[in-house]
C-alpha cells in the first residue's frame, strides 16, 4: 500500500453520491506544520497567474513523497463511526450559517474551534479559483478520529447539482497531507460536477434502489460514474475510454464482491497486476478515484515522459489548455498560501 491510505467503498458504483476519503497513514514522521493565521490565506483571484506554472518544489516534492512512499503507518486513533460536527453554508468566498450537531462532550472543543474551521476553508479557497468551486454549497467539519477520513466530497442532500466538502478536523495539522487531499477531492468536483456529468435525478431520489441505478447506467451511452451519465468528451469519459475500457470487466467482478476481506484481497491483487498503470494503489479503486489521483499528480509533479501508463494518465490532462491554466493557478496560489 502507498503512504497515503484511502477509504475503499465496497460497492463504489452503487453509491449515488461520491464520498471518497483520504485516509492518513503516513509512513514518515508527522510533519507538524503550524496552522496558518486566519488572515494568511487570500482569495486565489488576487494572485496573478504566471505565464508558466509556478512551482515550489520543496513543498510539492514532499507532498508527492507522502503520496507514494512506503513505511510504517502513524498510530491511528479511530472512532467507531464518522461524526458530523458542524455544517456551514458556502456563500461566495465565505462560510456562513453554521448548523451545529449534537456531539459528545469530548468533541465539544472541536465543535467550538471555529478558527480551525475557518482556516481550513480559507486555505482551500486560497488555491482553488472561485469559478472552479462555485458548485460547492456546503462545508462540513467531521471526524472519525485520527488517521481515518481526512476529506471527502459528495452531492448535497437537497440538490444533485451542488456539492459538499467535508474535512476531518482531527487530521488537519499536516498541511502536506491536507493539500494533497484537498486537490484530490477537487479533482472529483472537476470531473464529476454537473458541467461534466449530468446528474441522474432518478438515482439521486432513490439512492438505495439498485434497479433504478442499473436502469440509469444501462441507458447511458457513455461512462456512468454513479452521479449520472458522463457527457461525451467529458474528462471522465475520455479517461475511461483511454485507460479503463480494457480493464473494466475484470475490475467490475472485484467491485461486486460482498465479503470485505476478499474484496480488499482481490483489489490488492488487481493493483499488483497492473501497478504500472496507477500513480498510487488507491487509484486502482475505480475510474473516479484513478482520475482524481492522476489529477493530483498532474498538479504537483513535473510533466513526465510518458514511459508508463501511469505517466500517460498524468499527461492526459495536458491535452486540455484550460487545465494547464488551472494547474498554473493552483500551484502559484498554493505556493503562496502554504504555511
């Protein structure tokens, strides 16, 4: 397994809303980066876009090292379940109208820590341009303890065209891990949002109905990631046709395995068989996670030679001028905002 571990959904395609999660289990000593002051992260539009993608290799190299290196996991302290602590509405650049959940006394400090809630949001918005996150309508602080889910995204419960960002407050102290995970999650927003994948109201309104899901998937002439039918020539559809069409049936047999232990064993074998096709082991989970992982490597790594299929996946994004510009924005903003 890679240095960063991720929550693997047992039946990923049967979920109507993607909620991928980055699990923190770094095998190198923790990097105790201090939280930035609340005023440090500035809106990304205030930072000019350079002619070429700016880079801060001391930061990006460490980010990627944590994503791919091997070693001993840090000690985890997981809870029995994932707990929502507070959910904010997103209004432009700001988070407003906090909706507090009923939490146990041992989580009261986390719920009251509005400074950290604000800092993490401001850091996210500091390097993701506003026009690229205009579909984010909710921002939730969650926790499953130390070492579990760091962040996730999903469609909101009220509108399939709007999305929610969830961040585990217990895992926000390491900004190398946090940065990688936020870019990975943004990769989902970029590739699965309504501009790329037309939401299926039938699946959204019947999230537990397998028959509805399969009817919608069968009616889709292009790739069906779960949220809906991908638009022709969308990023995820092109990515699937180029890199997954020949593997999909083999992977799908694994994906329907109901025994959790057998599922993980088979998925590990699938990754071992096709290791040169994936930038990380988690990328083998499904095409949605694969494209999000490849996008993170596209952002943080230098342009590769394309000697492996994994490198070809990183190069995939260079065929889109708008994504090259987006990469330049994210890197230049992140290099300024990183604490």
